[in-house]
C-alpha cells in the first residue's frame, strides 16, 4: 500500500561467547547464519479410558525446543568462532546463554546446549559451512510481543 511505512522486523539470535557465565556484552549475533529451523518436540501420554467409549485421551506432559542453524564459517567473528570452537567439546563445555527476538517482538531466552554438526566442508570453491543444533536446556523464559 503506497504511503504506508511498515516497520522492518527481523529475527535476532544472540549466543553467549563465555558459556553460562556470559555477560550482556558477551551475548552476540553470530555472523553469516543463513537458515534456521525451529522445532518443538512434545512428549505425549495417551490412554484409553472406559468412559471414553473406545476413544483415546492424551495430554502433552513434556517439551523440547531446538533450532537447527546453517551458515558459513566466518573466521574472526566472535559468535561464529565460539560456535566453531565447540565442535569437539561435550558436557557443560557446550552449554551457553541464548536469546531469540522474533519478528513479532516476542522473546525466548534461556540456557542451551550447542551441538556442532558440520564444522566445515563443501565444494572446493565454496566457503566452509558451519551447521549446528541449539537445544534449550530446561524451561526457557518466553516474553510475548507487546500488542
């Protein structure tokens, strides 16, 4: 519509570069991420009660939230270097702080584990890939967008 200015909203991801001890200044947007795919895996319990005349009842009793990221390796960028440096680490060494400000303005934040799945590779004339799965650790904090 001509004459109407719409605000530009983008997804903003920040990852702590000092693990779970990351300060606000150490929360950075990793460079050169190209694609992300969030997923919620709900744990459902199902039962067939006599009062339901053979129909199943069910309830979601647990959730897991993860995001698969794909991008390019960008040597020298603090966020990209931090993630690439986690490739051979495990346990608490791959846990950090995370936040996602969504297009709507809603925000999801908490602790997360990072599993680097592709620390490089590709065509001989291409830049190295950097791919990883970020999985929230425990219940995150969700702040709805202001209406």
